């Protein structure tokens, strides 16, 4: 018999079971609800659980053979997985012209974020998702945002090579780990689909990104790039196809294109928002897509905050009052991630500890023992970031000649959108309160888009259609942006029913 410790919403239980059953079946038999819309066939990738010391796994394809400890998604995350099924495409396997080299061909969809990286491993013969791996982008030692990393490339002769090798080595580590786990050869990796912002894709391919940082902000490429495995340094078949999906501009990348293409046509007019170190925004008005990017800075990723950290174990992710908070991994807090700081600032505003101008009278202590606190400078960082995002939304709406009444939905994409408390985001002025009942977190839409491209030839058409409809608005050229930015710096209380 083996023991499985199950932790969900801070409460734990233990299951004793034999071997030979999938984790999904074991959990279901013992009364635990695990979201698996494909019925456990391994094709949707949504029965994700966190396995202690190993990371994210799919419950339907994991067969426990030893004692383990797992974390099931809480209510909020489970709702996001449901939203992914409701709002994002899940196409069947369709490769009409595929000619595979190996007996066990695998594909990998990779979302290379500035802060984190996610890999989806897919059996190309049956479309089954065999693993979902994620890790923090190790390039963060060179800077928390894309501008810092571009500066590093500019200031050091070997900077680009260092940054490229760092991400290649990290991806290779995951490729090797999965190959060992599944007992497959590295030659089995025959197709890799990569998304990310424009800078991340330049660095991945070893292309100089410096022109992205300076007017007129012209990247070396925005169109789809196709390479062979032998030219990339990746631990894959030498004849493998490595594709980076197309971008729209220097600051609206393939992650946004893939995310927009992955959305089902549920509504006609909607906002799409991916808040990371760079806030990327799209406004869809019928058959037109207006896009922009705001220099939000890395505050919402936990960087540039006194006690900030990524959304990993030990981070305070929700906060409702003194000694009332949740920590990722249910451990003692070691810092504050993006969703946590939004909750904390909202609490400070609500309780008149921060005024309309953003003045914080005294440093706010959250955990005395570990010296976790929020300073005046932290409040300023959040003010700058939230104003940049909100002002970008306003500029796009003005360009499209739309009001909030015209908006059917606002989709929150990315990791930050997964965990953010929407009312807290409205209280600090990050999201428009007029859309309170129209906001839907949809999770990693970029990764899901990359996955659909890997699985189905039909998705390429959706990518092309998205590009054809899109136009980019450069906010630094917009006279109204400076005024909007100044106006939206303030904190204004909103009452929610």
C-alpha cells in the first residue's frame, strides 16, 4: 500500500491505495473532485495537480508507485480551468501531412514568459498530453523585465549568447527530465512550437533584440520563424521542426497572438489583457483588433517590491486582513507575489491607511517574524503599474470609439490573471469597475494557443486571421497617453455590492 497526502484549500487528508491506478481514478474514488473534461483521456491537459518536489503533473497520466504529497487546485483555480474549457479552443489532433521520423514522435508546446516558462509534452500519434512542466525563467538573473535583458545584451559583448544559452539549457533540462521519465530518446522530439513576447523569441533564436528598445522600436522579425533542431542547441531530433509563432510588434508578441487565436468566438466586442512585466492589451471590435503594450514594469510579478517574489511556494497570494492571508504551498510566508500585493494595497485603501494620492503613513507589517512588509516605494510601484495598464485600456477604447457599455467581456490571461482578486484589482484602479460582472480569468491562453498549433493544422488559419485583423497602437506616440497616465495614478474608492 502507498499513502497519498492530499492538500486542498489548506486542508489535508490521506489516501491509502494500491498501485496500478491513475492518480485521477484514485482521487475520484476517494471523493475528490478533479476537473477532467476529456474524461481522463489525457488530451485536454486540465487535470493538473501539484506534486511536491516535482511540480505540475496530469492526474490522468500519473500512476503513483510511492508515497506522495499533492496539492489540488483551490476553488479559484478550478474555476479558471473551467473557463479555459468554456472560452479557449481544444482542437482534436489533425496533422494531415505529417511524416514522422521516429517510432514514438513527441511534440512540445512552449510558452516562454519573462518570468516563467511552461512546456506541454504531446504524443503526436494520438494527441495525448503526457506532461505539463513549468519553471521560473532563469534569465531573471540578468533583469526582471525585457528592457533590463536587452540592456544586458547591449552592455556586454557576450550578453546575447549568455541569455540565449541560459534559456536553452533550462529547456534542455526539462526535455531530458521528461525523456527519462517516459523512457524515450531525445530524437523523439520532432516538433516544437514556441510562443513568448517578441524579445524572448529573439533571445531564444540568438537574434539581436537591441532595436526593440529604441525608437522606432523595430524588431529584427515579427513573422513566424522556422528552424531545424540542429541549428537551435536544443536536445531534440536534428531534423526536428522548431517554430516560433508570429508577433504583431516589438511589444505585442506571439503570446498575445496565440492567446487571441485560442479564444472561442463567444462575444463580438471584448478586451484581452495579459498583465506581466509588460502589460499587453487587445481590444476586439467586431472584425478589428486594436493592440498596445504598456511599460507596467515587473511589480505585478513580485519584482521591484521590497518583499516581492514570484508566484511560487512561500508567496502570500491572497490577503484579507491582519493575519488573514493564504500562502502558496501552505507554508510559512517568505514574500509577496503579484496577486498578494494587489489584495494588500486594496486593503490599505479600504481602511484609509493609504490615501487617494498613494501616501502610506507607516510601513505596513504583514509578518513580523519574517519581516514581510509593504513600504511607500512599493505603493508607488503599484501606482505606476496600474496606471499604465488602465491608461492603455482607455487609449484603445478611445481609438476604437467605444465605451464600457459596448464591451461584452474582459479576458484576463496569464499567471497573474489566474490568481488576482478582481474586486481588489478594481479597488486599486487596475481594472475598470464598470465591467465587474464581465471579467473572466482564462489562465495560460498563450500556452494553450501554442498547444493548439502543435496539435492541429487548422489552428494556423486562426493565427493568420488574428494577424490580418490586428493593428498596433504605439502609446509613446499618443499625446493623450501622458494625460491619461497622470489622471489614473490616484486611488479612488469604489463600493461593490
